[in-house]
């Protein structure tokens, strides 16, 4: 599979497993799982030719391990905008986590805290370099430091997705620094 096709299939999966399953008539169960057989059928119905082997390949080599396969089921491991409950356990975070953003959002973030915006959760990175890459999707990155240990001690819940993204409902401004 060439790189272009890999990206095309990955984007197709992200769109329909995270954001708009209804666009192709796909049903996700409450935990975000779709039947691979059903996905192949509805993709074909909507003129996107896709094979099981391509799905398996994308799941295996995807740069950020965004998807998981379990028998004939597939789901995105995080990043949804549709309501799903991934049933991730609450876990203790490291003392510090990081969030990559850009300077144009800083005033609002320092005033209102980090909010999930279009997604279910605020996404936090375990290290500065990962956060820098997340921020760089939007321009010159700014990395914020999150006092995650202190937040957890104050009763805020953290979860971590299967691909190592830390998730929190929000991060109030008093736990943020640069
Ligand atoms: C910003 C990619 C104004 C926030 C990445 C971010 C990540 C605020 C944007 C994953 C704000 C939301 C998630 C506030 C937060 N006021 N702006 N109060 N609070 N923001 O894409 O963290 O490729 O939903 O800084 O690698 O950028 O999809 O979140 O800039 O892991 O697998 O609002 O997406 O992964 O943007 O990225 P996003 P994100 P995937």
C-alpha cells in the first residue's frame, strides 16, 4: 500500500469512526465499535472501495495507532466527536502533562482553561516533543505545562487512551503554565 492510499484510508476511518458514521449509514455501538463487515459494505455502497486487508494494514502501521481491531470489530481509540463511552479507567497521571497549541488561543485558554472544544476531552501529551507536534498542526507551536498531579490530588479525573494520549474533561487555568 503506498503512502497516499494509507493516508486516504486512515482519513476515511477517522471521519466515520470518530465523527460522522451516519454519513455512510454506519452504526457504532456505545463503546465506539463498528463491524468491519458492515463498514466494508457501507463504504462500497458509498463508492469508497476498501478491503479488509487494507483496514488491517492501516490499523497495524498507522503512525499514531489511532484504531484498534478486535475480531470483526474496529474502533478509533480516541478523538471522537460523536458520543461514545470508551470505558477507560481513571488513572493517576504523571506530575506534569503537556498541551500543544498556538499563540492565538492563549488568551482564551489562560482565561477559561483548556476546554474539549469539538472533542470529548482535552487531549494532553506525556512529553513536550509530542505536544509540540500537536500544536504545530496549527502554526508555530506553544507548549503549555499542565500540573496534572496537583489536579488529580484536587479530584480531577484523568484517563489514558490505548495510544498514549492523556484525556481530561477540562483543565482550569490555575493548573496551566508555560
Ligand atoms: C484549543 C490529533 C480557545 C486547543 C492530535 C486546540 C491530538 C482552546 C483546539 C488530538 C481552548 C482544539 C487533539 C479555549 C482548548 N479557548 N481554544 N478555552 N481550549 N483550545 O484538534 O489537542 O491526528 O480538538 O489548544 O495529535 O489540538 O486526530 O485538539 O488547539 O492528539 O489522532 O482548541 O488530535 O490527533 O483542537 O488535538 P483539537 P488538539 P489525531
